[in-house]
């Protein structure tokens, strides 16, 4: 594939980017290196190699769902700076 100024202009239009002359030359060189790398990847023999979907063979490894006792109301209210009999008291933040 030949990377020319028209190809760069088309890619710039599609990506909604603007390049100056130096940037166009740098992009052209980068795209050329990417294409050479992709051509090298095509040379690799992949016969009999399954496509890789996951990085390991395990899927959806979850921990056991274990019920634990939580904190009761009196222990939770013990550390509150201000509390009513059953609730935390907080400063009023909404005014009329």
C-alpha cells in the first residue's frame, strides 16, 4: 500500500484532524512503519493456532458468597459525632 498525501488528507478528514507539513511527513513515515509491521505479521505461520479470546483459560472466577454478621445499629451509632436514638445527625445543608 502506498501512503501518499491524498491518503493522509483522507485519513485526516475522517478523523477530523488537521496536520501541518511536518506532521504530514511524520504521519506518513509512521503509517509506512505500521504497514511494514503488518506485512511481517502476515508471514507468521498460524496453522493450527486457535484464536486467543481470553488471556487465561478461567472464566468468571468468583469468590464464594459467604454471609457474615454486620455491625449492629448501636455499634454504628457509637462512633457518630452526633446521633439520635436510631439515626446519624448531620448538619443541615439545604436551605429554603
